[in-house]
């Protein structure tokens, strides 16, 4: 019986060691933000056409321009201009549900953003 328990423990350790990193990753931050009409346009007044660009503009509005919606929560990660520049690529490596993408492009939803080391997941509340 002892040998079987030892084998099981070894198998469990081996499985944990070979599991994808994203399965073990803890989020760096989670925040909510209202994507209002002001977030749908860049600083030149051009309409943004992707969910990722709108989310990036929301964070620029929040951190750089001080344009905050009442439901916007702060975050430390996108306070950095460098991290805001990476936001669209991080979202591309993460996920935006189809429902969330439609809501972001066509409305002013409350979104939930989960930030990991190398990707970002987005959903609507």
C-alpha cells in the first residue's frame, strides 16, 4: 500500500510540473471599468474599431488624461504607459468572449479585466 501511495505522489508532482503555466498562473490584478462613449474614440477623435483598442483607450483616459467614469476601478498595471502599449497584444494572447466583444464595440458595457503576466482576459459584467 505504501508503494502505491508513493507512486501516486510522484505522478501528481510530475503532472503539476508539466502543467501549462497559464493553468497555474494567478492574476496580477482584476478590475472593472465602464467603457463609455469617450473610450470609443482616440485622442485624435477617430473612432476605435476593436475591443482591445477601446479598452486601451479606457486605461489611457483613466491614467493619463484623468477621464474616469464613476464605475471605473483603478489598476496599478496599466498606470505604466509601457504596459498600456502592450495591452492589445496581451488581449490577443488572452481572451475576449464574443459577447463581450459585441458589447464593447456596440455599447458602453461594464467590463471585467483580469491581468496575468503575459495575457489579459476580458468579459462583461
